[in-house]
C-alpha cells in the first residue's frame, strides 16, 4: 500500500529487530495508517524532494510487542505511527536535523546519539501530529545519557 508518492506501508513497518524476533510489525489500524500517511506527506516527502535522495526510514511504526522488545513504552509516538527515525546517505545527521528544524512543521525533533565531528553518527528522530496546530516544534539532542533542549551541533 502506498502512503505517499515515494513511501509504502511496508517500508514504514519494516524492522530488522521484528524480523529477527518473529514479531509481526505490520499494522492494519486505520488511525495508525492515517498518521503514517501524514508523516510521509509532511515530513518524508519534503526531505526526499529537498535532498533528492531516495531513502527508507530506519524505523517508523512499531507494534507494542516490538516496542517492548527494545525497551520502549507504548507511549512512544512510533506506536501511533507519528514518528520516524531517519538517516540519509551522504548527509550529515546534524545538517538533516537543522534543515528539518528550519523548514518543516514537526512535533518533536531529536538528534540522537550524534557526535560532533562524526557526520554519520546517530540518527534523526522526527514526529508529526495532525492537525498541524498540535505540533510542539520541540528540538532536542540526546547523547545516549542526557536530553538537552535544542540541537547541539
């Protein structure tokens, strides 16, 4: 099922961890699918257009079983289809996070496990909520131990 021009439900539900553990991570929940369509259209498609690089999110939707297996809670926006973790080949993760912060409407933007001077370290977590007026535009950096407000790059 296509969620947008360049992204499919299978891509947004893909998980190596789920496959390895035998967890079904495909959703048929209409609300979750609607949220995934929104994140594709308002976050992923603009990134793909701007950078002109095809990519698949590292993580999108996570079932409660998958989320539990990685030590997260069901409060995670991934469980609602409202969050993705991404990296783009050839793009510094801090540059990607900064572009998102400056150009997109998002709920939460987290530059995770990024180390200054190591452009491919970590990844970018970004969430999106419909209606768009509910988005907090909260930017955070997480180094693996501490959450800091703003992008530390």
